[in-house]
C-alpha cells in the first residue's frame, strides 16, 4: 500500500466514511493513476479535469459515476494532500422531467388487498402508510409499531439515522 493511499484511507476513516465510499473513492483515484501512469499527487488540476471529460465523452460513463469520481478527486487534493480547494466540474445531465405515477385510493386498495396471505397485506399496508423504503421494511420489528400513536420507529434507516414516522390513518388496515 502506498503512503498516499494509506493517508487517504486514514482521512476517510477519521471522517466516518462508509466502507462503500472508501471503495468508490479509492477505485476512482486508482483509475486516474492508471490512466496517466503516474501518481495522482503528481497530476495537475487541468489533467484531472481532462480525465473527467474523458470519462464522460470517451468512456461514456454515467453522470453519477463521474460525479463520485469528482468528489473523490476533490477529497484527495483538498483533504489528503492539503492543497487549495479545487472544484472539478462534471456537467449535469439533461434529464427529462417525468411525473411519478399517482395511484387512486381504489388502485392502492387493490394492490394492498391482492396478496392472499393476511400477513402480506398487513406488511403492504404498513409500508405504504408509513412510506417505508424496502431496506427499512425488511428490518421492521413488531415492537417498532405504536398503534396508539399511529407511528412506526425506523432504526438505522437511510444514512444510518433513526426516525419516527407517523402513519396516515386513511391508509391503515380495515
């Protein structure tokens, strides 16, 4: 392991970055070094910006992949190497504005009542009424539901945060 990699890992660990962020950032920096066949600390800001343009135009990588790489490079140069804050630009993609499909009360009721198993219907009604994410629903415990207050306690949801969700009474099971 190079000294630069060790320093970057240490800086990310101190700041509490997730293991997945470690992987993404280190992979992006590794690809940058591989592209130029030089250590990233020897590269100029213009070379890094040119590499980002190469990622978009030649490699046809998604905007989100390029944006993660830009964040990784920003972290490397500003935090790990202690250089002046640099702003790597990744042009935002033009995205079509699409409205979400909104279901009528009848359509929601049909979907919730479709499973033959009452446990499955209860789970669907709870997930819908509380607006839960799939990852939150699979970790849901019976003890997290407070029927009196019509709330559900979500532990370690998105961003490893706890939250309490108030269920809408018009969506509760009949």
